[in-house]
């Protein structure tokens, strides 16, 4: 059986056109962190238990009841072969967006490729050491884990595990102290084979239920409206932090945050939603 989750065309255009926007060791075993008071146990990030047949679990949104929470997530996309474009001045980062999130005091989860961390180690380190943020894995190369995924190059099944682990190594090299045991598939594309292959890594795959439409968007009002219309309690919003390919995101965030707060929403990291989802099982 094939499981395929895709972004709408507008959002996935980022991966297709770019062919692309910490933890010192491999992520923890995929078991939820108990609520025991000991520091060693409570410091473990929450994860979901493996799915049927031990497949990598997939998380799309948190509980719809028990509070109005929402997680803004930002894909820091850069592929393994885009160094020449960066050398010519193309910006795959977005420092202003990170600064805005800090100013607005919005916790967020950044799904970072290892190649991005290699290109911007100081920024990766600063994000990873800021308790307002958490860094999660978006692969090293941003190659697709299935065929026919918005034109992305593909990584072969025998290289998938190594690609994910290489990203964690890149985070460590950049000086990121902790990266979460969460993984977002490039392009959002996955199938049973990919879930089976990554089960050995011990990650929770994180998708979304709200597409911002910020990829290549120049109309920040339209991006903000799409998010505001889509958010429900427990939502995970997918956005990007790549200046060259998502130039309207920072301005859109400045409109989204106050409006959702007016509606009573509280911004959280993905880890909090996953922990809440496990408690509601």
C-alpha cells in the first residue's frame, strides 16, 4: 500500500524549483516521554510510538480539544548541490524572519536540511541554542524519499537512513546542542517503504494540516489569509524560511500572529503538540 501526502501545488513549488526552504547524536528511541519527575526522563522529547508493523509514526496535528494551540513550522530548505547558487548571492536563509519570531515571542519548530546547516552554521547554532526554537530534521540533501515528488531528485531506499543521520551530523558540526527526533519528508512525499526504512532511526515523521502557500508568494496578505482560514486547535502550519523562494513569509507572520492571538490561540512548538497528542491517546 502506498501512502502519499502532498502539499498543494503552490506550497510544493518550493521544493520543485529549488530542488530543495541540533542533536549531537541520533534521535532518541520513538517512545513517548513519561511524566516522571526525574530530570533524565523528563528531558526526553516526546515522540509517538511506532505505527503498525513498526513503521515510522506520522504526526499531522495535535488534539482539537483541550485548548487552542497552534504550531508554526518553517522549512529551511537547501539541497546538496545548491552551493554555487549560494556563492552567487542567493539567500536560502531568512534572518529577519527569525528576528521577527523572537520579537513577537513566538515559539517555532524549524525543519532544517543538513546542507542548510553547512551553509549557515552560525545561524543554525543561534537558532538551536535559543530555547524559543527547536530544530528538527528535514533530511541532508532535500532529495525526495519517493519517486514523482514535484520534480525533486530522489534518494534511493538504501541511502535514506544515512541521509537523515547525515543531517544530524551536520547539526552537531554547526554547534547545535539538541535537535529533535522529528523528521519532515522533503516535498511531504512518503510511502510505506520510506516509513519502514526510517523506523531504524527512531524519528516521528511530522507533516501538517495547514499549508501557508508562502512558496514563491509575493502577496503576504494572501498567505496570512490562507493560514488564518485554515488554522484549527492543534494545527501544524507549514511555512518556509528561505528568502529567495518565500519572500512574503516574514511580513505574513507579522499579520498572522496578532490575529490568532486575538482568537485565543497560543503558539507552541511541535514537541508540545506531540506530547499532548500522546496524552490524548
